[in-house]
């Protein structure tokens, strides 16, 4: 294939796409209630890392490098470094557990671009099988998509080495019953070229059928038989290094298919050769009563058919809902996992979001791309949440919807959350007893505010007020903020909204600057903000008079 260079260091155009976040953070470094002052000097470039992110068999030591005269500050909690963050003073940073490491150079008080690396530390433990499971590829233009997917395969190589199998869980193309079935050949070409380029000749590939994949016949025609080895109904069984793997057709989940699935699972769970192993199952649509509180789910009969088999780990896509959310895994009678989307992700609907330019907009989509890297060990399965690209971008470019941001990326291979671990040791009863990601075990602790005053008033360049929120903390994640701003002495709000937190980007901002539709002069206002986590737990309200 033509040479595709997606390697770091990042190019200036990519750094510029982080300019909005850098500007947003720059004002956080100025005294309270002062407008941002532009620097006459170019901001520092992002520091470089002595050890790239990826999967390592033992702990690693990382050095950070920047230009002479610049100070490097870093974080290990996924947030943007500020002047209060630890300084890298030359002593290597020891990475002994899974984490994102983020670095930023400062030239005096001038903050520069940021860069992050994600590290998986495995301490020499070798899995039985490694799966990369992705969904909603939505490829339709070879020239427009090949560089992006070259970067994604670079990430796959970094986090799994050579995976034993890649599962592409439906919606490989963008067919809307408009004759795009031939686009499967584009996906096949891109995948095949990257498998060869990355030395993954022994990696198996398995597809499932999604609602944007045209017809089953066109899907079969687009790929080698071994990539979609069904016998006519769009479903099949295979094995990966002795681990049973089943693909179901959620677009036509028939009575016949349900009987076949129960038969396969009954045979697998009765066979002592499969004891302590999971059954990896992929199907495009999520099932009711499982992940993300049942959003965009279908096929209740599939839930029923899986309910007698706690060894089953069912991976689904379709919704594009993000991996950051703790509700993306669910256990009751089996384990269900949302594998997100490798084209663009969504958050729950009904929220506003700060765009890359810092404006409020009704958004639920963001061009972050994600997948799960799955490692099967005797008696347990580890599910790693991986970002292919979590840079700060807006889903709209020049007023047009687009998720096709090009590499190189500042965040490729970073982690979208801590790993999930599923036990499959013992009989069915024992496996169910080990389930931890259940409704009964949902987190009940609300977010907490940082010490001091978490709200500030900042004058925007246009003279309007900006409400600065110093982010709350949560043991899972802060999902959104309830914001209500009123004029003093009035109950009529000038802003009343639910603002989605920017948990979808890496690194995440430590402050959110919310523009208010009012001028600073002549009036006083009352701001009340409540932080809410993904489970609906709330912080105490924080209130401040602003003028």
C-alpha cells in the first residue's frame, strides 16, 4: 500500500486543533476575573515522551522532553496540566499501573500544547487470546479514510501487539438503502493493507451484520469467506485460540437463530474443555435491560436466550454511546458490554456541550473514536477501554457535519477509563456470584467540589460574562452539570441548562468556561451549579454571586 505516516511527533495542524482548549486553559492561569491576554510569542510545542504508550509486560520509566527554557508539567489523572501540576524535573516517571500520562510545556506563564499517552501494564502475564472489538466503522471513501485507519491499526498494534482476532461488530459502511453495498470492498482493502503493514498476517477477522451494511449478500461479497463464515442466516460460531466465539445477526433475530444460539451455548458450557473460559459473542444491536440503561436496544428474545449462560460476554455497538460511561458494562444473568464506535461517539441526548471553540451548542455527537481491547486469561477476562482518537474537535467543520478528523492525533491509544474485569471461573452459579457490574452494585457516591470557590466570573472578549466551573471530582466520572444563572432579585434565568462534561476528550479540561448571554456591566447575577455523575448521584449545590 502507499506509505501512510501517522507517527508522532504531532504536526502543527493537529496542535492547532487543540488551540481552543489551550486558550480555554490559558485564562485559568490568570488572576480571577481578568480577561485573557494574548501572548506575543508562539506557545510551546507539546513535550515528547521517551517511551510511547502501549501495552508493556512490566513497569516503564518515562522521560519528558521540551525545548530549552521551557518547564514541563504533567498529570496522571487524565486532565490538562496547569501551573499547579507536578513539574518534571528530569527524574523518570515510573508507570506501574494502567494510566494516561499527559504533559504540557510552559514558557514562563505561557502554556503550550498538550499530549497524552496511555499505558497498559501487565507484569508479564500472558493471555490465552487477545481480541480487538470495534463497531460502527462507517467507511465509504478509500482516500478519505485510509490514513485514519492506518493510525487506528497503529494503536491496535501498540495496545495488543498482534491480536489473535479483530471483531468488527456491524455497520462497516454507510449504506442507507441507497446502493452503497460495494463500499464493503473499501473496508476490506483498508483492513487487509493494514494487517499486512502491521505484520498481523495471523490475525483472524470476524464481521457481524449491521443496519447500515446493505444486504447480507453484499456483505458476503465484500470480504473473504473466513471473515464472515455464516451459512446463510448471518450468524456463525468459531474459535480463537480455543476460546469460543459466536456472531449473531441482530437485524433478523429469528426463532430459528435463537434455538441455534441456545444449542451452541448449551454445548459449550457442558464441555469441560471450555471450563473457566468466556463465550465471546458479538452482535450489532444492544439488548434490552443491559448497557446504558437500555438506550437504543432491541431484541428482547436475545436477552432471554443469553440469560441462562453467565459465561457469555455479549459485545454490541449500534448506539455509538461512549465507553467512558460506567453504564457501558452491565451484569445480571450474563455480561453485556457496549463497544462504542470507531467512527464517532455519542453521549446521552438532552444536554448541551461546549464546542471546541468554547460555545454552547445542542450536541450529542463528538468525533472521538473508541474500541475495546479484550484479553482472555484462565478464569477471567480483562476489557480495556481504548481511544483511537480523543482529541478536542467539534463534530461540525465550517457548518458541515464531519467526523473524519485526520491523523496524527495527540490522544491515540489513551484509555477511556479503567479496565473492566469479568470472572468466568467455576460453574454458572459461582460466576453469577462474582458479578460486580450490577444494578444492585451501582455507585451511590455523588461528585465533590474542590476546596475553595469552584465558580468564578470571567469577562469574555465580547464583554459578556463567562461562568468558570472548576471541575468537580467523582470516583467514576462527572457526567454533566446542572447550571442555573439568574439576575439578583429575579427567578427568571438567563441560563438554565444541563451541560455535558467533556469526558469524551483526552486530556479533559480542569475548568469549563460557560459563556453567558449577558454583559458584565450594570447587573449582578446568582449562579447555582450541581455536578451529576453517570448514575445520577449529585453533588451539593455550589452558589456564587457574580457581577
